[in-house]
């Protein structure tokens, strides 16, 4: 039954809400973000970048949302582990993940994974480039957030992510992320709100 296969797939996707991003553990971050939390902001950032780059924002956001789906089965392998561990190709993992889905749906999902994975190839679509930049930018933002919480071991993430983005919009956003404190969005709102409340009335 198609609905049963979709339900199983949804349960599997839910595992990304439990899976911690392993690289942060190596940097001494306690209780780091999950893959699902990461993927959410990647989708948002991919949408933003794509709009400003003139790409298909809906497609880019979808790529960002799905890009780490294979990690439900192979885990999140940090860079230091990749020279020692060989995992199945994301395409092959995704193909198994969607085996019980309606064929047209499964094909769409595998195509999303393939498109994102091809972001560094000459055949990369504009949307894949936006999604990949969003992936790197989220890591940069997250590292800055962990720094604000007192972790001083994540600077290498900041440095490497700044140089990993390639779109013009991505580069501008990376520079802005370095100049902007993670708390600026609410601190400025709170200051403006306090000023309005304290303003004398006639």
C-alpha cells in the first residue's frame, strides 16, 4: 500500500531530528544541533540566495531541505573520519530509502539528492549552487552562535566556511555574518521596543 510506504519514509526522515551533527562534538560543543535543525535553515538560506541570484528559489529550498536525507542510514561522518570510512554513494542510499514510495515520488526525491551532490561539478544547476552555499553558510552561522555561547574551538569552522561559498550572494552573506553578532536581531528589536514604550505620550 502506497500510504504505508510513505508513512515508513516519514518515520525515517524523523530520525534526522535525533541525529546530532558530529563535527560539533569534536569541537567540544555539548548537545549540538541535529541534522534536521541544520537542514531547516539550509532550506531557508537556499531560498534567500536563489531569489537574489535569479535562480528557482522553490527548487533551491527543496534541495536544501532534502540534501542530508541519506544520513538517516549512514550517519553524519565528520571530515576527520572521511579518510578512513567508505560509505555508500548518496544516490544509492536515497534509492533504497524511496524503494517503498510511489515510483514518481521516489524518482523526484532521488533527483533532488543527485542535483545537490552535483553542486561542485561543471554540470551544477544554479539551484544546486545556491543550496550548497546555503549548507556552508548555515555552518558558518552555527559556528558563530556557538562562539557567542563561549566555545572557542569552532573558529576553524568559521574560517573554512567563509572560503567555501561561491555565489556572489553567498559571499556577501558570509561577510555580513562575520560582522553581525548572532544576538543582533533581537537586541535591536528589544532596544527599539523599549524606546517606543518609554517614549512620552502627549
